[in-house]
C-alpha cells in the first residue's frame, strides 16, 4: 500500500472537515461544479445582492468543534514507538497543522480520527469516515485473511458511494479512487509489511543524520555505524549506568502495551 495514498486521503479528509485554506476540497470551484451538475442545491452558492454566499456544509466543523478536535489530538498520549509527537504539528489557535509525516497520517486515518471526531459530526458522516479508516486498518494488519479481503472488495465501493453522498465531487481525486484496488493489491502482495516504505524511510533518515562530512557521505555513515555498534555492545553490559536499554520510557507507567484497555492501541501496525 502506498504511503502517499494514505497521506493524501488523510490530508483531504482533515482539510475538508476542518476547512483549512489550501487543503480543503470544499472550495468555490467545487460549489460551482454542483451548480453545473445540478445537484445538492442546498450547497450551491446563494446569490445575495452583488455577491454570493457559500452555505455551510454538514461535513465542516464549527470553530468550537475544530478547537475541541485539535485539543483532543494535542492531549493524546501514545506508547513509545507507536507514533511521533503529533503535538508539534498542531496549531490549535490558528486551527491548522503543519509538517505531518506519512506515518502521522497513517495513525490519524486508521486510529485517531475515528476517536477524535466522535460526537462532533453527524452520525452518518462519522460512521462512514470510521468505516473508511477501518478498511485501511484491516489492510495494514500483520496477517490477512482471503475471505476478509474478498469482503473488503465489496465494501470499499459502497463506502466510496457513501462518501460521494457527503462530500463534493472535487473531493474524489485519483488517490481516493485508488482505494478500490487495495484489496487486489493485498492479494497479490501479501501482508503490508512486505510492500510499504516505512522501514526503509526510517533507516534512510538514520543514515542521513550520520553524515557529518558531505564530501565523504559513505565514510561518515560507516564510521557512525561502527560507533553505534560499539556503544550498543557496551551499553548491554553496563547495569549501573543509564543507557537507552534501561532508561525509563517517555510516558512513565505506560510502557507496557498490555496495560492498554482502549482498542485504539491494540492492533499493531
């Protein structure tokens, strides 16, 4: 499964729901498309004197609900290694975010968005978004069942039809429609860990930080690798010294995955 696909879908959903300028698919041109197609008259631009008014859509949160959702993300705590620090990307006062990585969108789309939007959107909109995220969550599980994939092949078109009844036609770019082909891709490829790029991206990020001399990047990486291996070997035999192997986690008291009773943390990515 393409990491870019999930990032684009997540950006489109959050941008449209939070009505973020430059990221929302609910634009003036999208409303003009509704008039050209003669559909959804309640969302078409309304003539008011010398100007036009854009009616508020059901799928767009009010300012208070936007702040509530962003505060939910800001206060969320994750186990070590489960997700990056999403708080650094949020600007609650301006109701926007910046610098979301592909894995951040992966976590938001599959787990966090369904929990954070509960009670903020109408039930039909919330359930459809939750079903869409559930499809991605099942496709990213460590084990795949062929019967489940066959069922998803019939469910994804129905979910996309539900989304088409909610969001404007401009929302459905090629990335959203590619979700139809994900079960077939999973059948050909197998579990997602054999196809996605997250391990490679993390390793390349580590190697990139090791470059101190840009004239000799390979030598810098090799030297950093040897130093890291030596420090790792020494750290495993130093019981009285604080190392990264015996240091307390960031979220003290929440290091044990089995201590979580909320389903949002149970499935492994």
